[in-house]
C-alpha cells in the first residue's frame, strides 16, 4: 500500500455533500476489492456521485448525513477516501465500525450535529484541535471534541504508525 497523504492541521478544502446511510459498499465496491487500492479508489462513491473519484482533491472534506459508513466492516472504505486525499469526513453520526476503521487508518472523522449547514461545493477549514469547522464567510460550526489520544493517533498516520512510534520510543528509553 502506498503511503497515505500527509496529515496536518488545520485542513481546508471543498465540501462534498452526501446523504444519510452511505454504506461502505459505495466507498469500496465489492467488484473492485481484489484490484488494489489504486483501482478501488477510482470507484469510491462513484455510484452516488460519478464525478467524485476523479474530481476530489487532497484536503477536500466529505460531509454526510446520519449513519455514514453503515454496512460491512471493510477497512478499504476509509482507506479509499484517504488514498484520494480526503482530509476528513464530517457527519452527525457514523456507523461504529467505520468510525473505528477510519481512525485506525488515519482518516479524521468528526461528529457534527450541524453538518447539514455545510453546503456542497463551498470551502471550509477543519480545526480538529478546536473541534470546529470554519466556513468561507467566517461562520464556525461546533463539532464534538475528539480526545487528545485520538488526535495523536491521527497525527501519527493511524494506529499502526502510532504504535510503532511508541514502541520505538520505549525501546530507546529501555
């Protein structure tokens, strides 16, 4: 797997709107699962918005309705989004397995009750540390704060790089 795009804060980009109950099959279609992440990502969310995989740019934000990531537990769903450079997914609620998989793979997921106020095509800046989203007009929308240990995990690039760094630091002190 190629390295994931570098993660830094804050992230700014175009908003891509999706509705409620977006399932992992839409992000990682089963017919492309054996092809590898490069091919799989070319079909990410294309069933819902055919232009998405070719037009999304690094730093863009996926904004959805309730229950984003429902369906199967496939890790390739958040992996495909991250491979495309999506900076974060923002929604009022997430399916539990998708939420955990996203964080473990280094993709920020923000719970935001006001996500419906984020319009498709507008630009916004995500402030993960401040748990808010700033719109172009200066408006701020509050999100649920993320614990420090999860933000540290995201900054490391996900669970595996985070654990490797902790083990290396422990070995160096040991």
